[in-house]
């Protein structure tokens, strides 16, 4: 190794890129995300599907799975902190590190945000590269335009843990309903009794016969999205996984705000009068 090479290696700083794999294997990976993976010294993978992880290993010789750090009864927050520590150890060792996460790395993913925050605070270059998320797939697969009636998103447990306002004139998207009510962050699933509490909370704003959609996007090219429609009251009695999302379509029409409309009409008249005066 010559002197120039030694100087370059000694002055090199570590870096971190957290990228999204997208939801469907192969077809959702962006060119920029692929570039970060291929150029990295080490790749950490938080991918719950073993098939996807094996596919990633074909792109890079050093892929380290983060999935074994999950344990039943162990707080997921503790697991996520361990992930951050693993990635930051390699960044501090002057490695180009790439963390690969399902979907979008910034959606329902604590570790990428924390690792990037920590890396930047320590003076390292850190970047998040977006990916196609479960939310993106949901809009396409269910034919929902969030701009038509509005769309409210919430982690399901937040509706029970906190006082939240629900707007039944728009779409309500509930994430991780299969884990609703878990304070410990250590369970992989909660049972029907917990979902019954959620239904009772939702029953304050929706009729119990209101049709809800249970959705799971496709993760493999050979799969199709899974879509089930059930009455709200039946939500506790169906099998539900943490990966499935529950969507409540609007239950009431948008109500016209007449006072606001009159105010805007008055502004329109003033603006029109001003334009006529200038001409």
C-alpha cells in the first residue's frame, strides 16, 4: 500500500444510508437505493421475509440480518436500539454502512431515524432514501385517493392510549391492529379482547355495521394483495396479523362550512373589484 492510499484510508470518514426496499421484491427497489447497497462496505437488513433477504445477499457479499434480535417478550424498542448500536459501530469504524428496511425506511421504523440523527450529531454523513411504502401500495390496490375526502392515519394503539379526534367523513387508516393495546412492545400479537376494546372506541364515531377493509400488500411478485371486507363489529373475531392494515371508509358526507364559504366569496369579490380598479 503506497503513501497516498494510506492517507486516503486514514482520513476516510464513515457514512450511513438508510434505504427502502419497497414492498414487492425486486420491482420496488429504486436505482438510488440499489446504488447505496452496492457501494456499501456493510449492509444491515431489517427484512422479515427470508426470501427477500436472500435476494439482497445476491447484491452484496456482507449482508447482516437484524431479524434475530427480535425475541418474544423482549421490548421492540430495546431491539431497535441494538440495531442503531450495530450500525453506528461500523460507521465509527469508517465504514460505508447501508441499512435496508422494508417499504419506506422512515415509516413505522424508529431505528433509521435515530441512527441518522446520531450519525449527523457525530459529524458523519447520513442519508435516508425513500422507498415505496405499504401506504403507497394501499392507495393503489384499494383505489383510494387521499385527496378526495381526506385521510387520517394512526397506529391503532394510539387511539386507546391517547385522546385522539377521529374524522368519520374521511378515510381512517389504522396500522398494526394485530398488536393493538400492547404497552410492553414485547408481543408479536394481541388477541380478540384487545380488538374488542378498539371496536368500542371506534363505535363512538362509526356504526358497528360499517364496512371496514382489512388489507395486506403483496411482498412477492407471485402474490396478490389480500383484501377482506367485514363489519366493524366482526373485527375482533377474524384472524389478524401485525402486517395487516385496517381501513375505515368515510361513514358520513362532508359537511359544508357555510360561514367559511361566505368569507371566501367576500374575498373573491374584493379581489375582483381591485383588479377592475387597476384596469
